[in-house]
C-alpha cells in the first residue's frame, strides 16, 4: 500500500470519527428523552421541542470545535482552519434550530407569546437571553475582522458569552420541567452542558499532548470536507428530530387542547 493511500485512509477515519463524535453529542438529548422522557404531546409540538434539544447538544459541543483547543494537538494549519470552519458552519445551524424551536412553539400555541413578555418566568427569559447571546456571538464573529477588534479581547468575550449562554440554557431546561424533569433527564442535561465546558477550561490550563504522528492535511480539501461534513451532520439531526417527533396512532381520541398551556393565558 502506498503512503498516500494510507494517509487518505487515515484522513477518512479521522473525518468519520469527528463527525460521529459531534453527531453523537447532538443526538444524545433526543435519544435519552425519547427513551426515558414523558409521553409525547403531538408530532409538530414534539418536533419543535426536538429542535431545541438538538440545539442544546450543538451549543454544548461547539466550544470544543475550536482551533484554539486543537492547536495543542496538531501543527497542521490547514486542519485547524478546517475545525474552525466546521465550528462556524455548525453555529449557523445552531441558530436555525433555536429559531425553529421558538417559531414552531409560537405558531402551534399562540399563547406561548406570553412567555416572550418581560413578565414571563425567569427560566423562559433565560432561554430568550441565551438565544440573543448566541445571535450576538455569531454576528460579532462574522464582523470581527471588519470592525478591527483585537483577537485576544474578542476571544475572551466570545468564551465568556458562550459560557453564559450555556448556563442560561441549563436554567431554561431545568425550569421548563416537562421534558427535562426526571432525575435521569436532569443528569443527562447537566452532563451534556457541563462536560464540554469543563474540558475547554481544562485544555486551556493543561493542553493535551500533541499527537505523535501528525500527518499533514492534504491541501485544497478543507472547504469541501467541512461543507460535506456539516451537511451530513445537519441532515442526520433533521432525520433524528422527525423520528423523535413521530408517535404511534393514539388508541384514544386526542385531547381538544394537547399543548401544555392551560385555557386562557400561559401566565
């Protein structure tokens, strides 16, 4: 076997391993709550909830998909740019999932608009604030070079706002107390949100050892690799949301008002 064939095979294995790890993290809340969560409400409502759950996994794993943390393991600049590009592309999918979560719930149950008011419960305001922070993070990342912000200052603000968004998301999940209500569900949510955050902090002070065999990344394949991987991950997540929202036909007639809000206003 030629060296180039071996390198190509090793590269494919690394890509598949990275995609599988990211996808596994995104699907973990859906799988856990599908197996141990409460009874489904209805397919469209559950799809909107599933979008929010998948976004939670994506928000948690994005800090680990950063060239800053991977730089301790590889000298290959092109590979680091690829990781950063994957981070950037998945962040847009994160925002899309969060908007689908919010828009879907509002369209299905207009009384959910009450939760967008300043008088809404704290855990609902926490979810809205997390969405706002994520939108600001993405837009400032896109315009950082144009606005000539210093890299060090922007990086610290980016990390701090990310940590706050993750904390607010945890509060939102805990306070909602429907899908994430049992001790098992709370433990899964704490694991998903906490472990990557702790790892990013640990890697900052104790970076992992550099890989012994650091084969260079083939030039010219970074954009194609990241684009294909991002679309494959996104498609798998969308399929998982559909599967999560699917439910067997009811044996009893559905309730006239299946959604969680009581009659009248939500608040």
